[in-house]
C-alpha cells in the first residue's frame, strides 16, 4: 500500500472521532469525507510537541487528540505538563519488534527504564510480557541491588539505557546479561560495541518518542535501524515543513494508525535520513538518526528543552542560564551556569529548582552575571 493510501485510510478511520485531527484537516481545506491526495495531505499542518501544552490547555486533559470515549491503559506526564496516553497498539508494536530481535520466553529481563511519570518503563514491561519474557522491574537506580536481583532470578537480558547497562556490567561482572535493547542517548553505538567486545552483550538500538512509543529497532542480522511496518514516515525541511525527497536529511514526521490515539503528521523534532536500500534482514529502508532539529538535547535518557529552562528561570528568579552537556566516562554530565536577576542565588536552591523543572540533576552549578539577559542556551558538547 502506498504512503498516501495508508494516510487516507488513517484519516477515514479516525477524523470523525478525533477532534484535533478534524480541526487540522479543516485548516487544510479538507472537508469531512473528501478524497485526500498527496497534495492535500501535504497541506495538513504538522502537529509539533511544542504546541501540545497549549492544545491540551484549550481542551483539557487531552486536547481532543484521543478518540471520543476512549480510555487509555495508563497516563503519563512529560516535562511542561504535557499528558501522554499508553494505548494497546504501542505495546503490540513494541512486542513485535522485541520478538523480531530475539526476545522471548527464554529471557528474564531487567527493565532499566523508569516507571514513574514517563512511559518507557510500563511500555516495555507490557511488551516484554506480551513477547513471553519474565520482567524484573528494576528502573535506572541502585546498580548493586540490580546485580543481586539479576543473579537471584537468573536475568539474561536487559532493556533501558546503554550506558546504565555498561556500568552494571562493569560493577557487577558476574551478571549473565547477553541480549539487550537500549536507546534514549547519543553515542550509543560506541557503548554497544564496548558491551559486545568486553562483556559479550548483543545490545540492539531502538528509537521512539512519548506520543508514539517505540517506532524503530535494529534488526538482529545487520544491526540496521528499521521503522516498524505500520509507521508512516515523512522527512521534511524543519523550518518550512516542506516534504523532502529520497534520502535527504530533514526532520522526521510520523503518522500512526493507533486505535484510540492516532497521530497524523506528528513532527518528532529529530533530524534523520532514510536510506532507500534493502537490508540483509530482508527489510527495505534504513533509518539514520542525525540529531535534533531544534535546540533541545537528550540527556541521561530524558529530553531537555529550552521551555523547561524558562520555567527553571521563573522558579528561581534568575534572568539567564546556560547548560553545557558533556560526556565523561560514558556518562552525561550537566554544567549549569545562571545569571541572577537581583538577589544572590543559593546553589542548593538552584539545583532543586533545576531538578523540579527539568527532571535532571546538574553536576556542576556556577553563577555568571555576564550571561546575556533572557538567554536560555543548551550547548551539546557531545556533538563536537
């Protein structure tokens, strides 16, 4: 089925029941039930994460993005007060990718993703169970206890953040992890190579976002990153939203035919190219992740965005900040520099305010009255 045919079916199934989708179609001049061709589809405004807070505030709690009468399995909250649903198709899609990657009934899996507020923990828990695995819900903290738990229950697989797994293998060398799926951080390829060469762990990559769940995973045969078959993907010019041809670098836009929570032209904010070639595993198309289209950065498995820094400044009465993200010994490090607005700033209070606004801990905090007033800068030194 062609991309346009699949998008047309998605719109036909959901537009009459999802008010937010119907609103964007109307803004594109597409009447209810009208035929949709490639030109009409390209006119549909992109749905950006930066707009979700306002959309949901206008029609709380979901902003008209859920099908009328639909009840999510679980609900989460992203930084900035954006609410996210967990829906069955997200779990089913991930289970299919896990099974294709070799996860099954023979595996007892440490789930190193957080179960609190964000969706990854529960999403992987449900998908692993669906794939036939036994799940150990350890989260990202306390390596010593994780090692004890892994040994006691015979854990032989892992999902979570690759750098966390590397620390676990180094500090608890007698664990028997041999298969993993990990993502949510830059430079994962280097860590995955180390895990294989030093610890015998085959660690697969994956890609996803809170609104869509996991939408791509690496194949076991060639280690190439492939979008799931039901993901409708476009690559657009980030500033204009114009659809780009072929393997051109641009922002990934995803449409998903999820019952209850469909997505139409959701702009992920991630720069990609999609290489049009056949893989050794038999699938066509290889996804390459190239960074972020905006100034945000993925840090310690979380997305750090300038809007969070604005809330941080408001909470601590500061007038500017600069966040430098580096990587030391395979761990992300955050150096926070703040310009005071008037009164002296207490470093402990700044650290607490930063954790509250960004859900991340600053490793170093400094005061600099020389920062440009009203500036909020994220400098990702890992890209250098």
